[in-house]
C-alpha cells in the first residue's frame, strides 16, 4: 500500500510473469479509495478557484476579456460542484437509510421510492433479495435526469433524507443570516443559468448587452458555495 497525494491509500503493482515464466515489469496500477461527496466537491471547486487564480497583476487588467470569461466559467463550475455534492450526499444518505432496517423510512423518502418503483419491480427485487441494488440503480438513473441547483431543489432533496430546512441549520451553525444565505446562493445560481444558457447576455433586452463581471464577484460565489457545502457536510457526516 502507498499513500497518494490526496491522502487516500492505494495499492501498487510493478512486476508480473509473462508466458515464458519470466518476471517482467508492468505499468504501475493504483486503486484509490472511494471518494466521499465532500472529496468530490473539493476537487470540483478547486477547478473554479484555478480559473480565478489564473489572473495575476502582471498578466494585465482583470477586466480583460479572457479573464472575464474565466470568471464566468468559475461561476458555472462552482454551481456544478454544489450540484455534484448535493446529488452524491443525498444518494449516499438514501443508501445508508435503507441499510438500517431498524429505523422507519422518512415519510418523504418512502413516498419518493413508491413513486420510483412500481409493485412489479419491488416484488422482483424482494424475490431476488437485491432490493438495495435495485433501489440504488433506479435512484441514480432518476437523479441523472434531475438538477440539484437552487434553493428550492436543495431544500427539497435534503428533506427527502430527513434534513428539515437545511438552510436554517447551516445559517445557525455558520452564524449567518438564513435569508441572505438563500438569496445570495440563488442569485449565483441564476447567474450560472444566464452564463450557461444565454452566453451571459440579457436576451430580453433590445440591445442584448453582455453582463459585466468582476473577479471579486466570482470569488464571492466560490466562497459562499464552499462555506455552505462545508457546513452541510458537517451536519450530515457525524
């Protein structure tokens, strides 16, 4: 076993035996430990930060076109990182809940699963003793068609696994205003949509002017998303 740069353990294989029976050197193979939802988030949000850090004072004005586009991309990546985190933490929590047969399913999760799996699918899963695998497969297929961006969706999916009003819990833990938290996160999410779907132009305007953007705005987006996810992770992982 060998320690990787990311801190996870991995296995390493360097030699093998060919058809002649002689040892031969083979490529190293590393098998990393499974990433947690927060691990995935940190890797994703780093991409956004890299785009902002690309601009330095000696490279020109931060209002230069190429830097502004990097800030736009950083916002899209930040919200994508948030989406990936909520998606994976909810999926993980659902699986954990299903594995704990001694506890009742949260009502909203029970209703969701009933709507996701019809009686025939449940019967076949019960007969084959693979209910967990069947549920996990259908959840991932369903979640693959869903968005986990925006205040309403985040709140709804976290309630599915028993976290009532996650924004209130985060605001209390982080000692920040719940109203401002939801408002600002929603503003950044909507800006992401404008960038991704409208090229950051106001298509409803007669002149269709490009929206201005500054480095500090993109950094504020990364900082808010990072803080929100940090506290959600602390609440969920105990």
